[in-house]
């Protein structure tokens, strides 16, 4: 056992500057004479220990090591979750060989014999605008009062660390392609290569160097003139920059959990976060992220004039209920398009319906199945033609607030109900505040008319004209006395 530095100092002092014997020094310091002898002439020092010094582990015999080695070798041909643990090896040693040592000694020996190496990575360096790393991440948010999982699309320029992050409802092909295009537009250009893993949204077969991109990803890479590069399976370090970005955004932007009203609101906040990150200085770098990103400006491949259509596009005929079916759900369009063929474009977060190039309806994309989405304005003209349908019309029941629907059912004339619906489309939820005080359409309409009349403004200042006293002087000069 090594002695304290203060004791060693005194031993050496007494030896060099006094005539004391080793026995005398041992008595003065309260230590054994063998300890004084060990350090007397400086032949040993307390801060170094001999190789192999320390507690011996004689209980781990050659037979014990041979058994452990046999267990490790046998594990090579069995499923990973059914291999020996160090605890299981210890239990077998006790039961089968009467082993009397402690479990800790077995654990140490197993770890040494398995010899699991520590991961070592090669430092990488990239030229400006040479490569972008891309990846998905998951976070939890509270969207319109409901806790749910949102998918983060993350991109990072490899030389500067500049980043782009946006959110989608799902990790599908249209979200993947849309995220790339939005990111390229954010960076202002295209890199030489795009580094991604082997996710099914990008790879149709193979993996790593032998992976083959999906047809649409191949078309996008051809249009923007970059080379898609795929990582090897389970090798996250091959795109470590973007892996770090996922954790960075999750720990900073999403702590505490974000409460948002729409995914558009979330993406606006993420975009602001990315812009602010350009003021950050990465440890070991002499410039900020933004300053390094500026070096890429002249090296990006220019964006082509045509913006790649990343949507899932299909042609659909509108059914007799003025509904369009897309991705297991139905969406309404204005009733006069019934029977016509329309174009449906499903992006990552939206569904857009077009007729002859003009958008006729737009929705937030719903990834649940067998959902029907109505818009009251799509049916109001048809309901006006068939007013008695208003009592059971699904576009009415599923779009207006319950309290307003209850008010409608109190009206006797279906034509009045239709008029009230028209009024609701024009005024919105502001009508709800009048419902406790009215029971007819005319009364409700009157409330909206009064609300529309601007209140008269009354000035607090009253102007009083000053009297003209000069006429009295004229009267006095004329000899008349008042």
C-alpha cells in the first residue's frame, strides 16, 4: 500500500539531513521500519506501483477460465437473446463445479475474455457544399390538445453544420421527397451527394453500397443532379452529424413538450430555430455556423427552375355524394363537381384536390382509415335546393357546433334553417354568443345587423363660440342705451 506524500517527504528529509536511524524515524512517524526501509534512499516512490501489484485472484483457476471460454464459444451459434450472461455463467460454476469465489470476479473475467472492443471512428472532413446528411427522428407534441408523435425531417450540411428541420405526420415517400426539396430550397442549392440510411422510403432493394434507390427518389436525384449515397445497416456513425442534430433539436426545441394548434405553427417555429442556429459556434471551429454556411453559397449546384412534384398524385372520379377517395379516406368537393374526374395531390401533411389545374379543395392530411371530411360550403347550394334534407345532412351535423345545430332544430321552417346555415358560413362562430337570447332566424339575423352598425362617437369636447362685443360699442356710439 502506498504511503501519503507527506510521510514520504519526511522519510527522505530525515535520511538526507539528519543522523537518525531508520528505527528512530519509524518511531517519530508512527510507521513500520519496513516502510521506512522501502523509501529510505528513494529506491521506491509512492506514486508508482509495480506491474501486476494488487490483489491476486487465485480463485479464477485455469479450469474456471476454460469453462468460461467454452460458454463464450457456444454462444456464437445461438440467438443473441439466449446467450450466457456473466450471472448465468457464475450460477453454472457454483452448481456444476462447486465454485466458491464471488460473482464479481467471474464478471471481471468474462468481460476480459469477451474482449469487447471500444468503438473507434475515423475523423471525417468535407468540402463546402459537398454533402448533406439526412435522417428521421421522432418527438412527442400536444397538437390541438391531443398528445401524439410527430416525425422530424432533419438535414445537415457536412462542412458547416448548417441545419434544416421540418415536421411531418408520417415517414412516407411523399414526406421524404418533400423534406428534401424544402431543405434544398432553404440551403439555396444542391450538394454533390446526399447521405441517407436504408429506409424503405428511399431504397427498393439492397443496402449500403449495393442499395438501389426507389424510382421516385432516383428521379428526384436526377432532376437536382446529386448522387444518393446509402449507409451500411446499423451504422449510424456514417451519418453522425445528422444523428447529433436529431438529438440536439429534441433536447432543446422540444423540452418542455410543445403545445401547438397546427403542424404549420410547429414548422414555423422549427424554421426560426434553424435560422437562429446559424449564430451558434461549434466547439473547435473558428467561425459561426452561419459564417461557414456562407462559404457554400458559390459551391452549391444551382436549383433547377422546375420544382419537383413530390406529391402522391392520382386521378379520381367524384362520387354521387360529392366525395373523393384518397388513401383510405374521403374528402368533399363542391357539389357541382360530382361525376367529374379530378386530380388529387397528397403531400406529407396536406391533400389538395384540383380540377383542370385549379384548386377546388384543400385539407390537412388524415392518416387514419375510413374517415370522411366534409366542408359545409361544398353542400350549402345543394341543401338550398333540397331544404328538407337539412335535418339529417351529414355535412351539417359534422361541421357546425353542437349548440348551433340544437338552435337549428328549434326552427320550424327548413328554409329558415338553410338561411341560418348561410348566415353561419358568413359570420362564423361569432353567432354562438347570440344563441341564448334568440329563438328565430330573424332575431339572429337582427343581432348580426346590430353588431355591424358602427356605434356613434360622442365627443367629450363641447365648442362654445365666443360672443362678439363690438356690436355693443356700436350701439353706444349711436346714443342708444341698453
